[in-house]
C-alpha cells in the first residue's frame, strides 16, 4: 500500500502539468433561441476524475454535456482543455479539423442509445477496429486482436466478433459502444445516461463493468444521469443542476449524504420526480 502511494506521488510530481485541470469551464451558457439550456456554468475536471451531472428532467444536463463535448456551440463562455502536450487550449477556438482530431483521439462519447454511437450494419469487430484506425493503426492483425481483446473485456463472446450490433441485445450493444470508445485509450469520456435505456438487472451489471474499467484506466469522465444511485456508484464529484443553473457541487458522498441546498435535499429525499 505504502509503495503504491509513493509511486503515485512520484508519477504526479513528474508531470509538469499535474496541477492543471483537464477541463476548465467558465461561464458556459447555451440558449436555444429564447429558451435557456444552461447558464453561467463554471466547473473544472481533473485527470482521472469522474464527475456526475445530476438533476431532474429538463434541468440542462444534456445541454451542458453536449456543449462540453463540442456537439453544440455555446452562446457564451469558454472551455479550456489540457492537450496531451500540457498546453491549455480553448476548444471552441480550435479549427474544425483540430476539434475532430480531439474527438477521434483524446475523447469518447457514450450515448444513451447505442444506435447513436455504433454503426449498426458493420460487425462488432469493425465497430471497435474503426476507432483504432482513427488513431492511425493500420495493421489488420493488430486491429483484429485489439478488437477481440476489447470484446472480451466488455464480456461479449469471441464468436460474436463478426456479428452486427443489430443482432445484439440492448445490454450487449451498450457494452460494445463502451469498447468502441475505450479501445483508442481516450483521456476523457462523456456519457449521457449510459444505463438509461436498459432493464434494471442489465443496468447493475453494466454499472459494475463501467466502474471497473473507469478505475483501471484512470479515465476522466463526465457522466449525465438522473439516477442518483448511478452517480453514487461511479462518481467522485457531483454537480446538481436545476433550470439550467448549477445549484450545488461537491464530493459525491458529501452531496448525497449531507446536501447543503434545499433543492438537493428534495432531490436526494426522492420527493422530486426525476
Ligand atoms: P436534461 O438533459 O437535464 O433533461 P436538457 O439539456 O435536455 O435537459 O434541456 C434543458 C432545457 O433546454 C429544457 O428546457 C429543454 O426543453 C431545452 N432544450 C433542450 N434541447 C433543445 C433544443 N434542441 N431546442 C430547444 N430547446 C431545447
Ligand atoms: Mg438529457
């Protein structure tokens, strides 16, 4: 244990950018015409940290996630991202090519509906392999090998590698989407209700799997969920949103066990229908 701790410290101190966040969000605001999506959100995400965005339906969770992941443009505000070379860059000031490169190499996005994140009519192996090709891998044997390895890690039988996701159950599709996202070793993964569309028993297993992978890979994750049990299981820190605004943020256990804001107290006591 002691050895592990000192090793971790040594690693951190070797990294010149260790005291910089991975994401630094300032005043992020998104209007859809007149309608508010989210307003004046400030937050930071640290390497290896899992941040859950919670709140009732319509509170702006998906809006915030979609702006952070550059799928939507903000009305105002900035998002600085620490690139692999340590430099902080404002993501909306990047060129389209740079932004696409980032999405292909450094980032992942796990959609609630796996159909949005998979190619349904190409094989499971190709779904995973395609992401590797996106980061420059060209060797067929290595791509196939890595795809097989990742299918195994997400508990998909090896003999399904040539099957299309169309033939998979919802839980298998979601596990495949996770493999497709993680095979390229991203540093940051966005997830929007990744267990939302699944049966309760399937959800529990997927959550276990996700938790193991996130820890093992020391992934930084921004996860949107209306399910506080999911936030409890996966996240280090929570941001509570209401009507597009951030109402409370803190360590997960602290926010859930001892919420400071009356709104969070209602949310935690399940008085609110979320
Ligand atoms: P959540 O994910 O927490 O349910 P959303 O981010 O989807 O919340 O929505 C936040 C607010 O923005 C809601 O009032 C919603 O109606 C509105 N909204 C979301 N998407 C759009 C859109 N494409 N056009 C107009 N309004 C939208
Ligand atoms: Mg949503």
